[in-house]
C-alpha cells in the first residue's frame, strides 16, 4: 500500500517536471501566447485594483527604507533637478548634433523624437520577484497601440522596451535586465557604444565603446543613439536620456574599452511610464 | 491534510492572492534595497502542511500563474517551485516539526535555493551580461525576509486549513482529561 502511494507520488512529480519542461520548450522565444493573453486579461483588472489599493502601504515601506538609508528626498528639488537635467541633456545633445550638422553643411534638423510617435501613458501593475529578471508589467497593451519593441520612458529618461504584449497588458524589459542592450552616444564627446546591464546591480550599466578614440569624463550624459544592430532588438529614437557616466578613467577606457553608467531613472521605483508607440520598431 | 473541496478552494484562493500580492506589493517595496519574495515561502507552507503532493502541485500552479502574468516562458518558475514544494513536503513526511524555528529556517533556506534555481533556469537560456557579486547579498537578504515572513505565512495558512489538518486533533488532545468525581 505504502509503496503504491510512493510510486503514485513519484509519477505525479515526474509528470509535473516533464510538463514544466514541455511548456518551457513550447513557449520559449514566443512573445506571448493565447493562454497568457487569457490569464492576463482576467487578472489585469484585479492587479490594477491591488496596485491602487496597496500603494499607500508600499509608499510607507519605501519611505521607511529611504529614511533608514538617509536618502530622504525633497519632492520640489527632485522636480527641479529633473527639469534641469532634461534641459542640460537636451542642450548637450543639441550642441553635438548642431556641430555634426554644421560639419556636414546640412541644416535640416530632425526632432529628438521622430514624427509619428505617440506616447501612451501607463501604470506599472506588477514587477518580477526575482533578482534575475528586470521586467515590469504595465496596464496598457495592443488595444492601446502598444507593440513589442516600443521604447518605454519616464520623466527621468529611458526605462526599457516592450518585450511582449497582450490585449490589455504589456511586459517591459528594463534596461537593467541581462537581455537588454541599448545603442547609445555620450554627449558632448560623441563616443558611441552599447549599454548593457549588470545582474544584481540595477543602478550600474556597463557602456562598451564602439569607437574609443575620444576620452569621456565622469558626469557626462549618455543618450540613445537611435540605431540598432545585432542583439539590439528595439530601435529607440535618438537623444532620449539614459544615464550619466559615473566612472571613466582613461586607463579603464584604454584597457577595457568600457565605462560605468548610472541610469537617470530609478528602475526599482516605477509608477507611471510612457510607451512611445508608432515608431520605427514595427 | 485532508483535501476536501472546501479546503482545496481555500488553497487556490491563497495561491491566487499570494501571487497577486507578490507582483503588486512585495516586488515593489524595498528594504535594504531588496524586495521580498514570498512565493517560495508560500509553497514551503503548502508543502509543510500538506506533504509532497500538495507542495509539488501548488509549486507548479503558482509558478505557472506567475509565468503567465509576467508573460515569460511558462514552466521556468514552475520547475523551481515544484522542487521547493516537494522538498518541504518530504521534510514534513520524514521528520517531526518540534521547534518553532524549523518553519522559518525551511522558508529561508528554500527561498535561497529557489533564487539559485531561478538563476540556473535563466543561465540555461544564457546570460550575456556581467553578474555582480551583489546578487548573492540580495539572495541572502531575500532569505532573511523569508525567515520572518515565512513564519507569519505558515501560521496564517495553518489557521486557514486547520479543519483539514490530521495532527491538529492530537494537539488539541494534549490537555489532560478531567476525571469526574476525583
């Protein structure tokens, strides 16, 4: 009797494990499948209600954490900093772009964000629980015109890109995820490179240079370059602020051809974001 | 645990509530720059109260729902949480839980192993970027959270499924019988 019970348990366990592997094999590499679209359609409204209801409690705990860490933030100063940063980055990018255009004797200036892009505002309704993924769920989907590959920003700068979408929700893979790669440009130096994440450190991005003939300095801004290549899935519009160079010794640049960048956006505390829909990613 | 339809419904509700609470609350709060992960502790509680089958099936179901809601390849989280639930259930079937520290310690250890498991699943598909040593610190802090939260989750679940617990009657019988006329 006991042996029969043990055999049955092992059979169920084997079935579950084999089932998991089968599901993993079938669904790996797909953006989203019918099952996920159905489940998210049912749970998205519930998640949204949970998200709104639990916001005061979340804010309280995060406030305790920030106070404990002596990182008390002043809302007014933050807003001022945000505006100043946007202006500074926009200015630097414009100066560099202007210089390039003067060199080429072309004066037809394109906007920072190409025409035809429509921002869709979204709320973050879920976040991946493990340290290995950096994904967030937002409450807009294909119904609102969101498509995989669309860039996602907030008031501080680039957040990531839409990696999968259902009718009412979408998954945003953050720039701190190990699968993310963004083509960037350092302004005003003009050095181009690719920014990748460091697993376990969301505030540390690694900038690998593509052309390191010019030196870059600590504090310089990093903006999206606007081109895409192998391994860079999403095509971000140019000049979106990404972060600032926090470590850039000449030795490091020469020896490793890479530098460290801190993202402007606080990737662990996201509430409202904007999806830039209708761009060239489709 | 005797699984009646009523108890099964309660377990399903706890699982759904746990996943939603994890995604909308626990994943979005930070203490010491780390968010708690209560799902392994929840599955450990299922395993410790219900045994290997309940642990493994609940691990599969919770992982499945998590993968669906996060729109990621289905099965990765299930694989890890099946192992967690089965391990907790095996412990429950082979050993007596004498100390109050057993449950939180199980939650902490299995949360750490679950985080390693999630990393292993992710590594299976390839991690192309640097992995910081701070990942280990984050996993240890998550385990510490699981130590404290796991105890509360287990106590809450035990209360919720009390009518179905086989050993609960034994606990109630520990009071010495009153001898009439003595």
